[in-house]
C-alpha cells in the first residue's frame, strides 16, 4: 500500500501546497498585507474557498442519499442539538456565544491536521497505540505556539467573529508555548518515521504556516472590509 493518500504530487499540491501558496501570497501581494482585505481577496479566499468548502460538504452528506440513510439519526439530531446549545449560549450573552464558536472553529482547524496524520498512519500500516498518542501530542504542540501568540501579541488585534471573542493571555504564555512547539517539531523531523515525508510534511509544514499566521492587524474574518482568518 502506498504511503500517500493519492500520490506525492497530488498530496503535495492539495494538502501541503495551500499552506505554502497562502504564505507566498501574503509575502508578495501587498494588498493582502493591508489593514483591510480588498473585495477581490474576500471573494477569492473567503467566499471562493472558505464558504465554498463548507457548503460543498452538503453534497457528501445530506444530498448523498446513501450516506444520509446510513447515518440518518446523526444528520437529523445533530443540527437540532447544536441549535439548542446555541440558544442556551446566546442566552448567557452574545460574547459567550461567539467566543465558544471561535474556539470550536480553531479546534476544528487543528483537528484537520490530526486527521491528515491519522490517514497517513493508516496508509503506512501503523496501528500502535503509543505512536498514535505521540502523533496527537506532536500535532497539538506544534499548533500551540501560534495560537498562544494570537492571544498575547499587542500588535495583532485579531477577531474571528466579533472583537473580543479571543481571550487575552499573559505574554509569557506565548514564549513557553513556542519553546514547547519548536522542541516537538524538531523531535518530529529527527525521529524515524514509517509514514515518512507525507506525515512530516503535514505536521511541520502546517506548523510553519501557522507560525506566520494571521495578518498584523484586523478585526473580523467575516466581511470584505476586514482580514481573512488563517489556514481554514
């Protein structure tokens, strides 16, 4: 069985490639470094990629008759439970509602990288429980520093949905998280790995992408007058 999900070129272009391309765009397209995202950037990156990929999941779930019948209870009950939880959260205040959504979104993006690593583990024939735990620790630690930095940097005012949806942490937490993140990334690069380049490229590449992370200034990721959120 191949270690790659599809092939080296396919995996490199569609899994690792977006992280590289997005960083290059920010570095070499001055308009994307401005305080406010231009309308064309919002249409291309928010509507064309972020929103489109969310709605496209409908074709794999609710609009797929076989899949919907296979997990009918799941697809019917889950939205109802989420709606009820949202009503309860909003009753506690709008900030509580949007803050929980912001952190769920961040967890979702971190877990995407974990999912790719688990796919490569499967392709490599790895079944060991201890290795799976180590992979999980590696993913979360290499993502820890950028997340901590967003919460502490004074010159990066970044909101996911509304101003203040991310809490503020003491500055020392970013330094501690950075040391742990880079230590784990270095150990991962040096360690023998049956899954080889696919897994290491996913973990280390995505970690470097998040290190460059969000733009220097911004408010919300939801409109063309503001910045897009990182690495959706």
